[in-house]
C-alpha cells in the first residue's frame, strides 16, 4: 500500500513548469523516483472529475520508463462510472497502455505538457484506443489549476512546428493515421485564418480546397480555406467552388503549414498536387505568415 506524503501540489506543479528536463530527470533519480511516482498515482482518485467520467468505463496501464536499470514502472488506472482506482503492479488487463518517460509523465499530470504533442513527437507511445488514451488527462483536474483540465484539442501550432522540425515524414505519416490525425488537422485549420497577412492579401479573393490523404480507411479529409480581401475563414464544413485544389498527405501538410517543408519542392517531387489556378497557388505562401520550426 502506498503511504500518503504531505506535499504542496501547487508548489510542485509550479516547479515542474519552470524546471528543465535535465533538472526533472535528476530529481527523479535514485530512490526518490518510486516514491514520487507512487505518490502521484495514489492521488489520482482525489483529482478525478466525477461528472466528466460518469459515462467512462475503462482500464488504463501506465508504463513509466527512464529507470537506470532499464526496467519500467507499471501502474493501472481504472475508471468506472465516476470512480477511480489507481495502483502499482495491478495485474488486471488494460484496454489501453500508455508508455512514456518519467519526466514527461510528471509534466503531463501537472498540466505542463499536452498529450497530443507528446504522441506526435513519439514521446508518448499508445497501444490501444488512441482517442481514449489522449483524452485520459481530461478526466482529472490538475493540482496547480484547481478545476482546470488539460485540453487535448489545444494543440499549439508553434509548438508543433518546433516539435516536428526534426521528425521524418515517414514517422509523422504513421502518427497521423489514427485519432491524433483529427485533433491535429482540426487545430491546423482552426488557426489558419490567424496566419493570413491582411496587407498582402488585400484584393485577393478565392477558395482553396485541401484534400488530405493518408487516413487508415483510405478516405480523404476535405477542408476549405476562403480568402476575401484581407480576411479568411476555414473549416471542414465550408462548401465552396475552389479556385485551386491542393492534394497531399497529412504528414506533408503538417510540414508545410509549420514552415518545415518547401511547397515548390513538394510540387516538383509529387508530394503536393495542384489543380486549378496555378498562379494563385504560387502566391499563397506570401499571403500567410507561417509559424516556423526554427528555434534560433
């Protein structure tokens, strides 16, 4: 049985937010690691949002890596109709397994990192229902913020730009086939209007249809972006007559809209297919202020 330790969760959360990964890794070294992880998991039921989990019945396994001996710490979190059980080395079979480093685990439970970003960067590995796994943090209130929850849909585009700058497209392609794909695509197109340069797009009118391939079922996701004299709107439900249609897979789209790929090279190598007004398509890169993965 895990004993209760008297700690100030708010202060701990604030320290986690300000500490570097190396500092967190050092703090979680040695015997303190097991004590800290046990205490975090033991407090899960205290932070459960009973209302949000009223219809949830699932068993999660947490595989926490990063031990000096190469082994993992395994915990089971069981949610059932607004109640929660959490324990180390529980033998029951889990529907979903989340594997991540102890540093990322501590940052996740304290509300200092987004689960979708961890999964996109390959730092959170999921075996089972991706959507259920990514939603897990939403079922708990973060200690530092009281009733606030981590929102897995709030994927910051600049964070994505930095994260995927060094991730090969082949890896992104694998990660953008499941539940993570919808979250990221919705966030990309929700933010596109904010990237439009009003001055450069003044006098421009036209709709861009995006056909995004690479879904698990072989189907294509369709989004539309409409530019109207310095203003922009975008969405999946927009029905427009496109001035230009762009067809590409989700991984290359992600690279393009974060400044990590060149559209001209994409077109030349067949990663980006253009149909319609080619001159308008060429001008698009100058009409938007694209976030960059360059951290220099």
